[in-house]
């Protein structure tokens, strides 16, 4: 007798599709690249490690360069930082990198506001992003990249209204991810400050679209924190640079740690049904 041929039911096929990842993304943040401490080679070694995860693209959470925002930082030093950044990113030249602006990325010490290197729009050019805030779509997932670099750490009205309108325009149950340099909700703002001051307005907005907003990514703190509220995951991931590429201080739980968090990066797995996983990988470079 011939063997019977198994035929998958439509429900089984749908289940298999929903359980299959549609995107694998690397989230790096707070690279704080500089020439000292061997940071460029350590960073590029880590990028090579990340590529082994077979990712689709990178999300970069800001503070890409060491610190251009202090009054004493010169034009030459700022250009040095960005040159090193460009050189390091040649390691991942075959990948798309979607970045947001961190507080240390902007050079405010320019002689005038008309200087082409002054402020955020120079950073927009260096990071090769379309605007200081923007959105894009990949395989059914909608990504919103925010600019929280206003007084008090908040979205300006124009940007909040754009986010509100954009989320409202999405079809129901369209999965969305939000990235800001600063945490919107979580434990670390209680411990060290540094979170969005407009967290209530954003929380309320996300609650209105709880069928859409699945994950809010951030950095800034150099601390690892995973909070879930109203069904939204708020993942503040640790920094690529750890203790700014240094060995640490008396509060560091280990070499290169910032407090209890080792340097590292996250791999984010997105599914067609809107599920999403954020896994943090300490690095040892």
C-alpha cells in the first residue's frame, strides 16, 4: 500500500507564517566613538560579531560620537569624531543604518547659528538620515525615529502631532516600533533621571494605539532596563561603549561596565503577527 501524504491545514500554514521571524535587527546605541582607548578597533570588532547574527539592518540610538556638545569642544575635534565614525561604519557598508540624534552628537559651540556645523541638521547630514525625526517601513513593520533633544527632553509640538497623525493613519494591528535616544518609560529614569518629560503624553498616545505600538527602544542611560506597560515593551538597552570605553569606576560591577550593565548590543526579532523580542548581548572587546 502506498503511504498517505500529509497535507497541512490552512490554520497550520498561517501558524507557521506567524511564528517565523520577518526581521532581525541590531540595536546599537551610545557608541561614543573616539580615538582613545582603542575604541575604533573595539567597535569594528563588535560590528563584525553582530553581522554573524544575520541581521537585516541596524538601528543606532544616538550618541554616536564621544561628545561634541560641550562648550570647549572645537570644530577640529568634532570633525575628528565624525571622521572616525565614518571609518568604522565602512565595516557595515553593506547594511542600512537608521539613526537618531543623541544629546552628545550636536556641536553647539560653533561661532554662529549660521555655521554649517551648528546644531542638529549637521548631525542629520553626518548620520545620513532624512530628518531629525522620520519613519520607514520594513516587511510590514512601521518604525518611528524620534528627536527628544528639546528642553526638558521631550518632543516638540510639530513632532508630537506628526507622530499622532502617523499612528492614527496606520491600519489597525499594524505593528510599530519607536526609537528615541532617551527612555520614555522604565526603571532607569527613576535611578538616574534622563528620561522623556512628556512620558505621560506618549504613554497615552501609545495606549490609544495599543494594537500597533509594540516596542519603544532607547539608550542614553548606558543601563539595561526592560519594562512592560499597557502591553508595550520599553527596552532601554546598554551602551556599546560601556563606561565610555574606559575600565570603569567604583560603581562598575565589572571591567568596562557602567554600574551593573556591561557594554553590548541588542538583537531584535520581529514577527509577522506583531510579536517582538529584544535580547541583549554583552560584548568583550
